[in-house]
C-alpha cells in the first residue's frame, strides 16, 4: 500500500465536501423541520416517532453507488492502483460514517434530555436503543452506515465490471439463496438463536 496514493484518494473524495457532509445533513435538517412543525401543530401528549432518520442511511447507500462513477476513472488517470483506490475510499467512508454516527448519537441524547425538543418528537432517538450505552449507539450507527455505503459500492462495482446482465444474475441468485435461507431458518426455528448470538457478541464488543 502506497501511503501517498491512499492520501491522494482521500483528498480526491473529500474535496467534494458538499456530497459527503453537507447534502445528507441538509436533507436531515429539512426533514427534521417538517416533522417538528407537524408535531408542534398536533397539540398531543403522545410521543411522535417518525423514523425519518432513515434518510441518512438511504443517502449513504446512494453515495456508495455513485462513488465509483464520480471518481474511479479520474483516479486511474492519476496512476492510482485499484487497491489504493479501494483502501482510500474505505478510509474515507469510515471517517465520514464515524462523524455521522457520533453526530446522530449526540443529537439523540439532546433529544432525550429535552423531552423530544420540547414537543415530544423522537426524530433521532430510537426507543428500542434506550438501554444501550453511548459507545454502543455509536457502534450501531457506524455499522449501519458502513453497511449501506459498501452495499452501494459493491453493487456499483459489480455493474461496472460485469455489466447489467451480471447484475440481474446476481440479484436473482441472492433472492434464491435468501428465500432458501429464510425457509430453513423458519422451518427449524433458528432465528432466535442467531439473533441472541449477534446481540450477545455485539454487547461484548461495545457495551
């Protein structure tokens, strides 16, 4: 791995600060304002759960899809190797996702401390995560953001390398394997054991 080339890839990505930082949080801000106004106008004592924070995860997936289209050819033109491009992109994605995960966690804590911004609005806070530590929350959001980004990145890579027909074959195979796996896990009651195992190991890592 060439450190200079890896840094060059990171600079290549981060020069577009609008796409990496500004746009997703503008979307979140606009969605928050709309939900705040709606909740304020309802005059209800019930807590409003919106789920609109999912917008940043959807945006992260889209960002993963368009990354290759926007920067890959240019990076190759700078004589950057594919492995350096991938590693530089991965480090950039981790940095941005860490920043977003910390921001979401801090905002969810503020939301909890202010009783939902004074109007009982749960925008950033997820009720089922209430008993999880701050580090655990950051870890959950980080994992979800990275998963969405690299899912989009992988799909875009597959399309660029093998074309549209390969995409159809990939998703058809994925659907088939998913259907078989779902049937087997449901038929033999394996879901509970899998989720218990995942939760236990996650809590050991982040609690």
